C-alpha cells in the first residue's frame, strides 16, 4: 500500500497523459473530442510533436514507477509538467477567455497533480 501511495501521482498522470497525447496526435479524431479543427499540415505536425512530447514525459513517469532510482526525477518532472501546463492554461484564461470545460477541468487537474507531486517529493525524501 505504501508503494501505491508513493507512486500515485505518477500513475494518475500517466493514465491521463497517454490518452490525451493520442487524442492530440490524431488530427482526424481531434474535433470529436475538442473544438479544434485541424485544417493545416503545420497544425497536424505541431500536434504530433506535442503528442510525442507528452508520451516522452509518460515514459519517464513509468520508469519512476518501476525503478526506485528514477522516482525523484520522474516526480520532479511531473511537477514541472503539470504546473507549467496549469500556469499556461490559467494565463490563457486571463488573456483569451474561458475555454471549453475540458480545458478548465484539465487546468484544475494539472494544478492538483503538480502540487501533489511537490507534496510527494517532501513526503518521500530519499
């Protein structure tokens, strides 16, 4: 049980980020999930790059779950990833207006997971 608690932020982040990455990287399917019509090759390329970036973060988190020596770096990366996304979304809400509910919930979830990751770093000092 203690191992599950220690890895919970990484497990939740991985479970959320992998499907999100796949949705972002599927230009024909994206409009079914988000109000983003992919009308140019440049946008499709940007979204595929974001997909691979997200998947790369998830790989590090999975390593942090499986290998104790990666846990601290994976947790630091999780905090950085989640908090910078949350800050970016909050800045966008202030400057561009409120997006669809999925992005509002996403920002809240990212903020919670980012803070939780910092909490985990303090709780499980190595």
